[in-house]
C-alpha cells in the first residue's frame, strides 16, 4: 500500500488508515505500507521493485490523481502498467459523480497489471478511498488476482484425422 503525498505522514494518513481497516475487515493482509512523495520516478521504482520481488499480488495507491501541478501519481503508474483496466477509472468517476457531481471528472484514477501484480490508484480523500474500496476493489479483488496469477493455457494439438478441407470431396 502506498500513499503518494508531499504532506501526509503515517500518523496523519486517514485515507491509508481507512484502506488498511477495510482490508483487515475482509481478511486481507497488508504486506507493506509506505508514504512516498508524489515523485513519479520514486513511485514507479518502488512499484517495479514490488513486482520483481513477487511479494505483493495487489498494490493500492492513494493520492496524487488530481490535476494540480503536484498530482503526478497517474504518470508514475501509467508508465509501468502492462495492461490498463480502463473500467476502473471510468466506473469510479461515474460513482463519484453521483456523490460529488461534475468535480468527479477531475480524477485520474487508474488501474492495471504490472508483471502479475494488480495496481489500483485512487484519489487521496477518505470518501473517495472508501468508495473505490467498497464498490470496486474489494468486490473484485479475489477474482482479479486469480485471473492475473492463472498461467496461460497451452493449446493442445488436435488429434490427426480427416482434413476438414476435404469434407464433401469425391473419392
């Protein structure tokens, strides 16, 4: 779990505390928790290290998804993703719109996969974190992890038999 912030500390990180409490309530374990400055290079390097180590299946990032000059978490995460999950940001903004109105479009929430790890990046406000966690992340986290961790299927050769292209041919 990462809080991207230039102003928060572990003792003032109410959004991070909310994420940890929601995870614990569902029986999920937090392997690591950090508050990092909203510096794209540092955030991307940390997430790459986690992916290489293979110790985390899911990384939850909060903060830095807005449009203010210092909000640069989106850039850090977007560049490391193998596959994006655009539906996460789209549905998050829709749900947010229902709560806060047009300001929801200012969020750059993003999710995707990075080397078999799922990354969810959500805004830093506690209400936004609770919304993303309860309505999107927690209901799908188990299924998503299973999909990412499932090895690709190997195509089996078809048994030898009459060629399909010869069907209906005269003998």
